[in-house]
């Protein structure tokens, strides 16, 4: 479910109010090009924001077990993981909210997708905090070098609920997403965070924006007081929702088209460059 688009006025672009909530994506946004490290400048800016009283939240497509770069850097706040399907309290080591796909929903969706194309393989990320919750078909090719999944057949993958279903095709992600939405637009949420033929499927209405909206309401923070950073289509709902949104210089065109401001490239400390206006 997409949140209403805020008015992107000139006042919005030059806002002077100190953000009460700072939200950042990880890959292609906060992390360096390796996807394994936060720069000192970005980390210092986030720490200053937290010290000033802002709620600092990580919002990523990554599962809990791939939060290593931020946890190793000392982050102890809330992480919205798997595109909003799971909300994780890093300090407590607990999942505080989850919206998984049911086995039936996944089976119905995959059956429909098989009628559109048969050139795809599947993986699932089940609820959990360790890599053991990650399972893939035998011919599934993970797009990231550090990905490692246990292997199983399709029936086993789809037999139990999952936080996220991953579909890997042989073409580009946008084309696969269009085919998937043709069969599952009402039953599931479909997005992507890489153009390498991978789409990410969650339960209907689940995305970063809805998860963050619930967190902000819990903390008594108005969306106009939220700043969010992102770069890919799986950030769109989050960026629509936030009162002030920043796309990276390397952002996908769909992101650049809707944000309040396009900043520097992610490996140029782009998050810090913006936050230093206030913190």
C-alpha cells in the first residue's frame, strides 16, 4: 500500500526544522560500494542525530542476519528489515513486529506466475535472526556474493510462512516485477532493490513506508518531521511517506522523480552531507 505523496514545495526543499526521525536505507545509500562498511562521516552524522534526540532507524531489504555492517559500527536502534516485513530491536535482539506471507498466499502467487513465465527460481527468508532461516531452490542464483542459502525443492520452500519470497529471473527486475504484478497485485507486495532480475515479494500492504508509519505513530512523531534516504524502488513507499526525502545521486529514476531532493552519490557520504545541515 502506497502512502499519499506529500507536497514537494520549495518550502519543503529548504526546510529548517530539525528532523525528529532519521531513516536510512543501507545498500546504495548509507553503506560504501562494498556493502560492508559505513563511512566514519556517515556514522558520525547518525550518532550526532541520535545524541540530539532524533530516532534513528535503518530501513532495508536485508534480513536481520545481514545487518552486520551497522551492528558492527555500534548501531543499537530499530531496524526495519525485509522491506518492512520484520521490525527488529537491535539492542534487545528481538523481533518486535512481523507481517509474514502465508504458505497458501505464496503457493497461489507462484502458481499464477508459472502461467506467465517458467524461467525463474525461488528462495525464501523465513522469520528468524540467523542465516538458517534462508532457503533456496537448488538452481537459485543469489545476486550478492555474500548470499548463502540452504537448498530445498519448491514444495518445501512454499510449505511454511515466510517474511519474504525472492524470485530470480533471467532478465531484468522491472520486467519480472511487471509480470508478477499482473498475477499478484492484490495478494502480495512486489518490489525490487537490484536490476539483476530479482524481485522481492511480501504480504499485501507490507513495505518500508507502512512499517515506518507504525513506528512513528508509536513514538508520537509526525511524518512531516521525518527525513528518509534511499535509492531503489523498494524505498519508494518510505520516500513518499517521509516529510523530507532524499534520493542518492546513484538513485533509480523512479526514486529521483519523487524525492524532495537528490543528493550526492552514496559513496560520497551523501547521508552525512544532508544531515550536517542540522546535526
